[in-house]
C-alpha cells in the first residue's frame, strides 16, 4: 500500500527491523498540474519578453530583469537558475541553449566616474543561432557571440566570439575552431 504525505504525493519510507533497514521507494505519479504550469510559464514569458519564438522553453527559476528588452528566438532552451540583466538589450538566436546557473548581464559601471554607484553603463549582448552556452558561464556587457559557437562551462566571456568557435576559461580564449558539417537548419 502506498504511503502518502500530507500533500497527497508518494514518498520514501524506511522500516527498521532490529539490525535490518528496509527501504520502500514509492514512485511518484505525474501530477496533471505539471504540464499546466509550463503552459502558464510560457504565457507569462510571451507577455513579458520583447519576443519569444516558437517551441522555445524557459525552465522554472529563471530570472530576467527588464524582460521587455530581451528577445528569444525559435527552439531556444534556457535552463534553470539562469539570470539575465536585460536593461541594455539581449537577443538570443534560434536553436541556442543556455546552461543552468549562467549569467548574462548588459550592465556595468563607468570606471572613470568619481562615484561608481552613480554611473550605469548599458551595452547590448547578441547571441547568434545554434549557440551552446555551458553551465555556469558569464557573459559580460557589449559582446556578440557568433553563430554555431560553443562557450565552455564556467567560462567568462568579455570579448566577441567568432562563429563556429569553441571558447573556454577565464577570460574565455579560443580552444579550437569547429568545422562546418553542412548548411541548413540545425
């Protein structure tokens, strides 16, 4: 007989008999609300963003500041815990992937200002088509990432990235150039 928690979901229970412990793992059932939440999340972002392309998916716990300045292309996936500061404008091309815990910022401060707190500089970030941004990467203001580029996990990108290039590290530097396997839609 399944064991239910107060919210009606299954959970794991352990029974202790003398020196033996028997674990009972009850598989959770798929709640119908899960699909409904993704529908509401998509409708929310479609309303808030400058543009949200077809079949693009923004996972839960994504934070986007100034979403009216952020455009997302078709078939884009933005994983959980991604933070985007879109004040200066962010454009994400079709078929791109942004890994979890990544940061995209368009804001910085003027280094020549006498009071840094009173200076705010906004520069746009452009992400091309079919770009893969690895987990935990940081994209700084004013950069452009070319089509087909790959940003390695944990990289900090402070300069433009050429198309079909793999960059890694801090600061991100070119690891190698990718060969084009054919033209067309990825």
